[in-house]
C-alpha cells in the first residue's frame, strides 16, 4: 500500500497538466471552417488537428517557454506562425489558400509517383555497428558502443557466384571466418558539416542497450557484454553517466531492469524502461520481461510502475504523453502497436502493422511516427490512425532513425546476404517531402 502511494505521488508530481489553447481556423476568402489544419506548439513538440467545424483544443504542461510559437499548417494553405502569450487561451485565425500548393497538387495527380523513397548517401561512420545506443543533440548524432560482429560463409559465397567450383578450389581460396565483438567507442556525426569523428572517451563494451540525455548528461544503460574469452554473455548491470561539461564518466551500480532490446524513454527528467529479454538458454530460447520501471535520476531510486500486457523485446517512441511500442519479438516478430499513457498508466492496443517487425528503427515528427525496417518505411499518423507503407531500396536491419530539420537520418544496422552479415557504416538522409512524391504500397486505418 505504501509503495503504491509513493508511485501515485510521483506520477502526480511528474505529470501535471493545466494549460491549453483552443480556437477555430477559417478560410480567409469563404469564412468557412477548415478541417485537418495541423496546430503545433513548436517548443514543446505537441500538436493536434482541427475537426470538421475548424475547431481544435490542445493541452500542454504548465511550465512552458514564454517565447513559444504556435504554427498552423495545411497542405492547401499557407503556413501561419503566431506567438504564444502566457495566460491567453483562444487563438482563432484565418488561413489563405496557397495557389502554388494547389497547382503542385493538381500537377502531381497527372504524373506517376516514384516507386520507392529517394535517399541521399552521407559520410560513413568510422566503424560499422548495429544494436547500439544513440542520441541526437545540438545538430550532432552520438553513437555509443554496439555490436561490431560479422560473419561470412565462404563456401556459400563461392557457390553463389560460381556453382561449378571444385572442392580443391574452395580449399585453396580459404575457409569461413567470423568475429564476435562489442564496441565501447563513441562516434559523433556533425550534421552541418557531414563529418564523423571518434571521440577520445571509452565506455564499457556493450550492445543491445539504450542511451538517453538528461541535463547535459548521457545515460547508458542495459544491454549485454561478453566475457574476455567471448564464450559467455552477461546482462550489463552498470549505468554509465557521462557529464559533458567535465567529460568524466560516473558509474551507477544499481539497475534492477537488466535486459536486452528493451524500450525506454525520458519523461519529466526521469527514465522509464520496459520489457526486453532477460536470459537465453543453450538452445537460444529467450525469456522475456513485462516489467515497467521508472528510474528517478536525481535520487537514483527505482520504482516499479506495473507490467506490460505482453512480455517481449520491443522498441518505443515517445509522443507527447504516450509511449508507443512498435513491433518487437517473442519467439516470432510481432506486428502490434501499443501505447502506454504516462499520465494515467493505462495501456491501449492501437492496432496492427502490415507485418511483424522484430527491431524497427523509429522516429517521430509532429503527429507522424516513422517506422523503418529492411526495405520498407511505414508512417503512422497518431491522430487519424492511418498507416501507409512505402518501399525504400535499403537492405538494413537493426538500424537507428532520427528526425532533424525536415529530414530523416538512417544510420548503422547490418547488411545480410545468403552467405554473410556485416555491420553497416552507412548513413542516409531522406527529405520529408519524399513521402508526398512516392507511391503508397499499402494503406489502412487501424482502431
């Protein structure tokens, strides 16, 4: 009873909301309401859509930047940005139709859409890696550790390229080779200058972990490490905290949520972690967790917030006050989309993906969640519940995905063929406008 009271007190103090804006959006020329206008509070990354009456209502935290900006946007209208005034709740505005935008819409209907998403190839990482922790900060992407293992079956490779090769030739050209290893390095990408560098700071060699940023400190937690002989693997029980002002690493020895491929996010200055796998026997059968923990960063205390509906490995992305879990793995790749309301503590089954994905790369911009895995990108609109799937010519798994300045960045992961898999050093960017120029392969509404 006492533990429950403590958790409720924590939740109520972390997650209090008392401000809002509302209003109506009308067409300047016709004075009619405009449905589907995106109303977005830029500084806090919160948004909503107007209904068929042109009305909207948007709640946000009490503590908000006084110089914030409200943006109104619609595909057929010009963008309008107005300053937020503390204490003012009603913002009713008029939008003027964008003639050029309407022309583009009409023209695009007459031409064929591209079959797959176009991407740009950027500078390569210093070392290829997958299943790493990463953070976007101040126009830089930081990559922490990860799996650098690789494997190649030369017999399969030779047979694929030369089916008539003799056994003598096979022996002469070599045998299979592989390497199992984790990294403890930090690689940093400068977005403005398209340049990678390897920082002179060393972490524990670990992979399948997560990384988060709070108050100019990097928190590296979870995942696994290997023994010196590389014959055994252990769940990593240490939390490493890098202070960016001093470049010193501090170790926290307390972590009750030791797991691999778990979901986590930063909310109200604390870290919430859930799920993952916690053991694997000699046959490769995993045991999964359904526990949800909160790590109170300032005190170092951990709290048990409850349990997930299903035990699994999973990936997540935070949008406003909901943590969305996409796909995952429990004996097979999963197709579920679930949400965890961080205010109420309630779980909701949002729907199903087109197919199961075990470890997708996730990013969020406004009300769209972008989901990348292998050769597909799926967009999930959390307001309209619409799923759209696009093709992309990138054969990557276990990569990471970030949004910055109207672009998506796909980095790392591994390339797998019939005879090998290698960590990827590649980094790609996608302009958000590409989704309007590319054919939708599949589309559906979920409930």
